[in-house]
């Protein structure tokens, strides 16, 4: 892992457990093989090819494992937790100038609370340059924007955004518009999750180290004092 053999191993393990656990096991196996390559190549064969291969496998497995763990964390976060809830967007029959009241941004087009399209910032700026601000919204809007439900995971919302090749995805609840998730907002949350996982990993590592040090110190105190004879 993360080479083809490791991915096959993860696929087989996924039949018996969840993807996160299967990835963790595959990463552990890949790192173990990488260390074996370094030891066998460096100390037995006395050549540098296997240690170099082992080094790259170890780094690749570690990075792939971190990426998958962050992905699993994003799958547990609903997109409804990450957006600013809005009452509604702009109506399709209004002039384009109404879409600029809050500044140039991606905006939902709604009718009676339901999503009928989206105004993308780049399209709005192009339409303003060509036709002015009095053109109706429906002539500029995208009638088939990416839309996800509030209970959709943050990871799947980003996938929908990528498939549509857009910088945002609209969020609805039973067809009623609730808010918008932008790419900037997603990557901000991604960095927050990444940093929290890094801090949690460091806390576990140092906690284990301090716990081991305390145990070692306690065992050292409980050892009998050598060189002393018991008093009769």
C-alpha cells in the first residue's frame, strides 16, 4: 500500500470490515514491508535500491492513510452543519442588478423557495459586460446547478461540485433552498479537519510516551535495592 497490491488487500479487507479499518491495516502492512526492505537491503544486501523503494513506499502509505482518514472524517460531517442558512436567493424574473446587492458571488435562483437555477459569479460578470444590469436573471442563470440535500456528507458534496465543474453547490431540504457551499468554504473545513486530526495524533503519541515513562519510572522504584543484605 499504496501500490496495487496494497489496494487489493484493502479491497479484500473491506469485505469483512469498514473502509477506514481496512485502510489502517493496509497502511500498517505497507509500512512494515517498507521497513523490511530498508533493513534487508541496507544491512543484508548492502545496496541502496531496496532501501530507497522502502522509503518511498513508507512515505506513500503514510500520506495515503492520512488522506483516507480525513476523507472518512468528512463523510461523517453533514453539509447542513457547514453552511450559512439563507431564506432564499434571487427570483428569475428580477433584473441582474438584484443579484449584485450583496456583492459579486455565486447565488441561488429560487421561485417560491424552490431552486430553479443558479447564478455563477463568472457568468454574472460576463453578462454585465455584454448586456448591462437590466437583463433578467433567467437569461443568465444555469438551469441545472449541482444540488445536494442537507444530510449529504461534506465529502459527497465536494464530489458533486467537482463533477459539475463549479465553484459551489446549492443545498436544499426536501426541495427547499437552504444555503450554498462554496469551494473556499470546503477547503477551509478540510484544513480544519486536517489540523484537528494532526493535533489528536500528536496528543495520542505524547500521551502514550508519557504513560510509558511513568510506568517505567514506577517499575524502577519497585525494584529491590541491589547490594543490600536483609537485616536479621
